[in-house]
């Protein structure tokens, strides 16, 4: 059930974060609360969401609406929208963060696993944005951050076959959405981090492999989120926001020397992707 809140006389804006129970999503909640936002917390693990809601209330006086949801469910975005309307919550800042990776080669998982992956990584992002965007446009103010990845900007690796494809989709989706909303007051950005300290690699079973990466390749979630918020809220937003100098160099090299990018990814695939 949603956390109780009373905002009848409270004009503080609301932000909605998917995948809010850990990692980058959780950090978005903390930093947006620091900026005066109330939070709609969406993820599968209700216990973690309620714990986060209590933390945000104690530290920032933030109201939270907790909506446990599995975005692999085709009805999840509609149900989230229904609960927002029921609670009279109008979202100003949307963070489409929920995501994960499917280890192995394309034919290793069953098709149902791929279908769930596509639902979470692309379809749910589009539907939730579709449902929340009109009120932002009517208000003349809004922010949408789609959590993509450097993987969506460089040649794809072997293994985790749909991951880079889905992240590339989010970049293109964000670019078009940003252009469409230039005159509406709604700002859109695709945040494209590289390797970031979180639970992501524990879930995919690649922690031991990625721990071999040099330190300068690792980003802190706090820095990634700060860069993402500042990028979308800037007077001239960064539509494609790449945190970390090492990754901006990597993406730049790939643009000007595509052969270098393909060779580097080919060499790294077997080292940092779980193929079997």
C-alpha cells in the first residue's frame, strides 16, 4: 500500500523514480529529496521502498508514495498511473531507471526472459513517459531522465545481447523526445554512465569479472546522479549526458576512430561479460 501523505497545502513538486530500491535509483531519490522533491518510489521490493521512505522523511521531511510494482508486468505502468491519480500526485520529474542485464548469449535464456527484459527496459519506459508527459506539458515544466549507458554509444559486445541495444534505443528515444518538447518547458536527457558501483554486477553474476577493471573506469553513484540532475536541469540541457572524463574520451574516440571501438569491445567482451 502507498505510504500515507498529506500534501493538500504543500506545493513541493513530486518526482517518480523506478528501480528506486537500490543503486543509482536510490541515489536519485536521495538527491531529489535534498532538492525539495517529494518522491514516488517504484520497485519490486516493498520493504526496501518503505525503509527508503522512512529515511527520506527523517532526513528531509520528504513525503513518499510507495508503489511496489514489477515493470515486467504489462499492466504495471497503467496501475502506477492509476495510483498517482488516486493520490492526486502530479509528477514533475520522472526518472526511468529500472533495469538489469541478461547474462549469456542470445539463445541462452528462454524467450519469456527476453520478453520480460524488453518490457522492462523499453516498453515500460515508453508507456510511463507517455502517461506522465501530458501533465508536464500542460504545466509548462517537467524533467525526464532515461537511464541509458555508455554501452548504448559504443559498439556492442558479445553476450548480454539485448542490453546495449535497449540502451541505444533509450538514447534515440530521448533525443526525439527532447526535440519534440523544446517549446513545452519539458526537458529530456539520456544519462549514459559506464561501470558504476551498485548491485547491478552482483545480480548479473559478473562482480568478480568487472572487479578486474582499473579504478579510473569506476564511477560513484552519487557523482553519476549529480551529473544527471544537473545535465537535465541546465538552461541548455545535455540530451546525451556522459558522466566521467574517461567515458567521454572513450565515446569520443569511438566516434572518430570506430575501428578502435570495435576492437576494444571485442577484446573486453570475454573478460567482462558472462557468456556461459
